C-alpha cells in the first residue's frame, strides 16, 4: 500500500506539472499582441516576388501593397516592422511555428486554411475582370452577348466567366496567362478576362491596344493571417483595417498598386 500511495502521489504531481506547463505555453502563445508590444517589433511575413503585392524595387528595397500594409499596421501599433520574405508554400508554416507574428502576403481565405489559422477582415481586393477597348460599351455579363472573350483555361476566372457569360458569347480558352493576353493584344479576341495583377503587367508593357477595365467576374480578397486563438491580435488588426478604410488610406493603396478604387463591398 505505501508503494501504491507514493506512486499515486507522484502521478498527481507529474500531472499537475504537465498541466501547468501546458497552461504556461498556451498563455504565451495566446498573447502575441502583448509580446509584440513588449518587444517593440512586429514580424510580418510578406511576398518579395509577387508584384504589386511585394517585389524588389530598383533601389533594392521591398515595395508593394503588402509592404505598405505591413508598415501601416506597425505604425498603428507603435512598433517597428521586421519584414520576413516568404513564399506561397511556407507563409502559413512560418506563422504556425512562430517565425512571424502575422502574415500579410496576398493571403486568400478558404475552409482548409481556416482549420489551421485565423483571419482578419479583408484588407485588399484581388479581382479578376473583363478588359477591352475603351470604346466598347461593356458594363456587365449581359453585354458579352455575341462577343468573343479570351480566358486562361481552368483558372478561377474561367469558371466565373463560364457561369456568367450569355449562351451566345464565345469563350476562347488558352493554356496560360501570357497566351491569353497575347490573344487580346493580337486581335484574336474582342475582350479578355484576367486577374488584375496580370492585367496591370499587360497594360504597363504593351501599348498595342486599348486595355480598359470593364467589370469584375470574381473577387478573391486578401486577408491578414494570425495564429489560431489570437483573438486580441485579430481584434486589434480589424480595428486598424477599419480605420484605414474609413480614412482613405486603404483606398489610396489600392489605387496606387492595383490601379483600382477599393471596392465598397470589401
């Protein structure tokens, strides 16, 4: 009996120690906002090769929508910003392993990602739109009747366009974005559907043909990613985003980098 009691007491002690350690770890992980404010530094995962969200400028400094957003958040928090370049594949692991405090890297929200991390409200638009000549009156799907539209095969904009286009519209599908853009610039199609990032690159690099935005077929906005359970941090970031929307700073960033007014629905 003495052996059993001693063994039981040891089990209880070990269990209590384990629980205390777990609580301590959970508490440390669940207070990233306080940790950031104490350290005076916000570590932000950002893109470095995905313009206009993030890329290296001619001065060898990172620039883009997400860079400006990271700076805005740090300024509102009253801390310095540490930009941590990531790829699309490691940006979430960097967050879940505490290598960064937040992710601002053209991050879309879906059900699978929501199982792993939490999201703020949207801070940036990411529309896929129909483009065409300035003198062609196209304001919505109904105006595509009888028109020929180019799109990249299997893309999300292809799926959206296929659903929206009238039956008498002709959709020509190409294997990649470059081929789709070329189909429009060379006159093979009357209109083209592209993501705004690709469209902006086409507009910058080519003067072959008018390239005006007509209407969006799909919008997959970008969100700030935070670790699971970081409610205080997410709430503070939402407060910052709301303020930047209301005072016009987000709209100015959208116009600067996306060449697009911030959608009222964002």
